[in-house]
């Protein structure tokens, strides 16, 4: 995806950042240097918004250590919420009919494919029998023994904030090609570097959710600085007034971004924010 040409820049009023692979270090921690940069941005009156594939339960600890207290976009933009109050701002669900059509066609084309449904503000996870055996805690920030073993009909019986599609042998890019060959157009599909695909309501992406939030806050897209690393970040990086990919980003994110910063292991988000805010780099080793 080639980024659009940018118009004249405006002062940044909102920072939108992916978490895994972008803001978070490889060990999933928030460095003191990154926390300092985020706090400085907030003190300057800038909204700092996590925009993630994770569900709310998967960002609660991160919110505490990163200082996220206000708005968040979860489920790749399908679920907007206020972290402080817990208020849901908006949601978009994959309809049951679209789920069933996809599952029927893909199961016939790719035997062995498995599904899981994320529902009810991200708190409910309904997994098809056999899915938990493929999963690890980090996949969904949920222990596999909590996932259950439902029939495919039960997985598909309610609309999903996100429908997970996984195969025991096919990697996500290969599975994405198989889904593309189906020619179905009643949903959106992306992947975040995890070992599965994520199906969303038609038209939904991180950019879609960010656009909705910005309109609620009265923020112009030209006043948005976005950070990302994965294919599910590409639309957001291209949509924002300034899109920045970390050095470890996937090709889709690198192509969509305006610029590249250091990797997540080297606090690339903090480095960019320090320059923008004229914040001197930390001098003490513990902040590096």
C-alpha cells in the first residue's frame, strides 16, 4: 500500500500507537523512557490512544504501566472505549450470516481450519473444539484452558467483534490467500503478526476506528501521529497525518508509513516523541 501525499502538517493533537511490536519492547514491557515520553505528550494536552488488536482485558496491565487512562481502540478498531469509565463508545460486529458463509466456504476449501469468536466487549471467547490445543496465552491474553471446546455452530451463533481464523499447518499469509480466493466481500480480514487471521465487520480497520474517535474528539486526521509495525497497522499509518513505522515493521506497514523510526527494542516511539516534543533524551542508563 502506497501512502497518500500529505498536505501541510498541523500541530499534533492525538498520538495513536499500536502496542505489540511497536510501543512495547520485545518482552512486552513499557520502558521508563517510553513512559516519560508519553507522560510529556499528555502533559502538553495531546491525546495518547492505544490502538491494538488486543481486547480490553489484554491492555489493562499495559494501561497501568503506560499511563493510559482515557480512550482506547481495541479489536483492530472495532471497539472504542474509555479506559477510565469503561464506557463503550462504539462497536462493530461481524454479522452471523457473514460468519457462517465464510466458515462454510473456507472449511470446504481448507479442511482443518478452526474458528473462535470474540464477543461481548471482548470479554467472551468462544473457541471451536481443537482451537485451544493450538493456542498459547500470549495469542489472546487468555489461558488455553479457559477457551472451552464448542461446536462450530456455537462459535458462529452470535455476532463477533472479531472472528479468529486459524489452521494448524498454514501460516496466516497462506491462509489469507485462501480466503481471498473465496471472493466473499461481506467482511474485512487482517493479521497482526500473530499465528491467525482476524475477521472484522466489513470496512472496519484501525483507521476506521481512529476516524470515528477523532470525529468524536474534534481532531482532524492531519493532527494525528500514528505508530505501527504490522499489516493491521497499514491503513492507520496511511490515514494519519503522519504515519511512523518502527524499524522492525512488516512490509505493509513500512510501505504505508511516511517515515521510519528505531525498532521497538530501541524505544523507537519514544525517540520520535522526544524530537517532536523537544524533549532531551534521557541521560541515565535506567531510562534507556
